[in-house]
C-alpha cells in the first residue's frame, strides 16, 4: 500500500524556505513521489495518509557511531535508579562488568535512542560483533568516516555541527530508499529554518521512517 506523509518539507539543497503543505509518498521501501499534498493525493486517491506536525526532512547521520555504541553504555530503564538514564563513559563505564552480551544490549538501546532523534545512519568503524548486529537489526545505515568529528559525542546529530552536515542525503528522487524524519518544530518564517531546527534539537523528533518503515513514533 502507498502511504503519503504530510508535513511542511525542509529540503536541503532545494532552497532555504520550507515547502508548506508538502508530502512524501512511500511505496514499499522507496520514495514514490515528493511534492504538494494535493498533487500527490490526486494521483493516489487510495493511499493511506499520515499527517505530522512540524517539518519533514531527510534522515540524519550521527557521526559518533563508535563513541556512542562501543565506548558508552546505555542503561536499561530498570537500571535507572543506580546508573541514571544518560550514556555512561570513562570511569563509570570502566566500573561496569561489560561482556559481549551486555555491549549488544546497550547498542540495541542506543540504536533505538538514535532512531528517536531522527537518525537513519551512523558513521565510523564498528568492530564489536554484537554491536554491529544491533545496528544491522535496527536497520541503521553505516557510513564511512574519514576524519574524527568535532565536538562532544551526542545523540543529537545537530549538536556542535552546522545543520546541513547532519542530513544523510537529499530527500528523493523517486526510487531511492524512503529515509526521513519529522520534527515538531515550527517552519521558520523569514528566518533560517535550519538554524531553527538545530536550535530546537533532534530531540523534537516525532517520527522516523527508515527504508519505508515507521521505526519510531513519539507517543
């Protein structure tokens, strides 16, 4: 079934201003069309329609794959009283009895938290088998990293980077994988919408679509 996702479109490389009343049509794992909602709805009258608040953008790439998944521990909610909820590094990580199984469980939670920030890809070499398996099962793309990223590792791909660097690939054209995210951020009028989005942060993500699948939806 074809699904049309409706929100204001923010298209890096396609101009600075958001496209109000835009939409992305998805068939299977691929993008079928990008354009005004009225046009897509008329072309596909039987499509399912999902309406989202805010802006729809290409999916994000987190440059800190190894740092967040192989050099940090993501506590389980059941461990929150003892370990908190933020990723543990340094001495706090060293104090844990980390095994391959525990690294895998941590990476699964880390990958889910990345999806909740609009991330569809991670950059950097991963070598732990259980971590690679967790990333693969989550469906996240893996990208090469040629230089060490600037700044402090963060689940927010916008943190410490120019906003344009956070997007994986442009949205579309027809036939490419449907990888995108929706952020509950107002479409800036008269300002820089990318700066507005980065200022609010990727934690405003309400939906992430990866290879056509809705892999995260804020409840």
